[in-house]
C-alpha cells in the first residue's frame, strides 16, 4: 500500500509547518527505522512537509504518532492538520505537487527540483522500494509534461518572484539597490535570476556554511566574509535570506546599534551636516524554518516580508491552464495505477509460464531419448516448432491476464489459474 501524509500551507499553520521542517532529519531517521514501513521518502520544502511510504497496510496513524514523538507536537494537532492519501490518490497528489499545482504560488518551478532531491536523498539512504522508485520517476516525467504542454510555468511563477513583486513598491530603482543574499542553496540561484531580471546589479552573498567565495565567483557576485557580515547588513537596502537552518540566522541583535561611548566618536561625527537617518531596509525571509527572527520588526526602519505573507498574496491562476495541467496529472495517475496493477499479475504469469514450459521440456527430453540421434537437423526443427507453438499458445492468456491486472482483477486471474491447472501463483503459495 502507498501512503502519503501531507502538511502544507493550506491546512497547516506556519508555526507547525516550521516545527516539522526544522526536525526533518530527526523525523526521517525515525521513520526509516519504523518496522511497519517498507520504504519512505520525506519531502520538506518552504511550504510543505510530506511523507510518502510503502507499507503492507494503512499505517498513517502510526506515522502521525512517530512524527508527534520526534517533533514534540501533540498528536491531535498533527491529525487535524494532516491530509492522508492512499494508493491512487497518493500518486495523483505527488504528481500534482511535482507539477507545481499544490504550491502557494501555483505553477512555481522550484518544487520539481525539490521533489527530485527528496527522491535522490531517499535512494542514497536506501529507503526506496521499487514501487516508490517508479512513483517518483513518474512524478518527474509528469512535471516535465505539464511544463511542456501547458503555460502553467510561462509567467515564471515562484515564491521568489512573487516576493520581489511584493517588494517593488519599496524599491524605487532596482539598479541602485544594494542587495545582500544570505544562503547559497537551491533558492539562491532562482533569487539571483529574479533579481537580475529586474535590473539589480549590486548583489553580494554571504554563506553560513562558508561557501560564499566559490558561489560568488560562479555567479559574478561580491562575497561577504563572516567577519564583515555586520557591516554588509548595515549597508544593504534589501536582505534576502534563503538558507536551510533550524534556528534563525539573523536576529534583533544583528541590527541593533552597538553601545558606544563618547570616546568612540570624533568631532566630525557630531558636526557632519550631511549625516542623515538610516534609510529603511527590507528583509525578505524565504526560509522554512525561518531564517530571520520576526522580532527584528521592532527596530525602526526595518520591514520583514516572510513566507506566510507571500503565500497570502499568491495570485489566482488562469482556470483553463490549471485545468489542462490537472488533466495531465490525473491521466498520469490513472496510467501509473494501471501499470502497477498489471505488475501485480506477475506471479500469475510466472506460474502459468513455468507450468507450460515444464511440460514442454519434459516432452522434448522424451523426444530426444526416443529419436534418431543421426537426424539432428530434424530434431532441431521439431524443437523449434514446439517452442513457437508454446509461445503462440501462451500469448493470448498472457495478454488477457495483464489486461485483467490493469482492470484491478488480478485475483480473478489467480483464481482461474488455480481452477484450470490446479496451480497457486507465487503470491498465494
């Protein structure tokens, strides 16, 4: 059985979602060790936390309890916020997610890459089953089909672009804005592209993990050394944080003035006629969990735009385009379910072919023992003819058994095998 447990921006509060994403590693380890799950994939993004698992039966309650224990969240809160989908509906949900149809900004392009990364990470951990492998491969193909056959991505929809669109009223001239980017992960590349499409040129980058120099060289940015971060924060007009972290990277202390004494100033500091109050700064937090502590808004001149605010301003999609994309997703889910059901008939097919081929080999051995050893050419022709006959006789029942499987009637094929030949398929033996 395929199970999907989903927490997203629509039915889950941001504090709860932040709690789950902040414990992604611990939750993944706990579910990997769960004895009732044959395989598991965890998808954790800025506006969703999802578990895809394969199990012998519906273990959704046990999964919720395990997440509750690991994340320190009441079971009742998780149960109310979770959407549970099984089998066909779980597959259709993942295909829609990978295609950007379940995102806060419908049609966002980053989610497809995030689904692929979750797939790769599960494969590296060794928690993928054959069924889950096919599921995620199909999700990637479906997202590409949606992208190429519809216009759902044509407007460059993404949380990054929407955040910058909301920021436009605060940025008089993008070419002159001093932008500081915190983070060098997946969202950083999309952020740089979105900034440059608006004309931003003065972009610097800081990496909490120490990768700023290499990243800056590859993207033609200015790297900010950790020792110079405070100065860069003071100089920036716009600060965009998009790093993976469990605790906020920027707090109120990073923006408050230090305690100075009169000895720290020169006479010029008190007489400079050109001095002016610090211009307002816009902070954009694209992290989940948060990269920026909301307490920074208590400081005069600082405005914070976070994911919760961005999600509330997500635009309404064109119904025709979204409808076309949803049809593609639905058809892909139907085909995936039918293909999986067809695979369920494999034990029946193996039993039938094994039975018929065993009879064939017995007859060939008998013919070889009683035949003329000097007429090898004739014996070879007879054997070839019998093998062709066997193949043709098996073709029609093989095709019919597969068809029954796609219709969800694999058990009927197994019953027929038992009634006609007195055989039990491998899954019933």
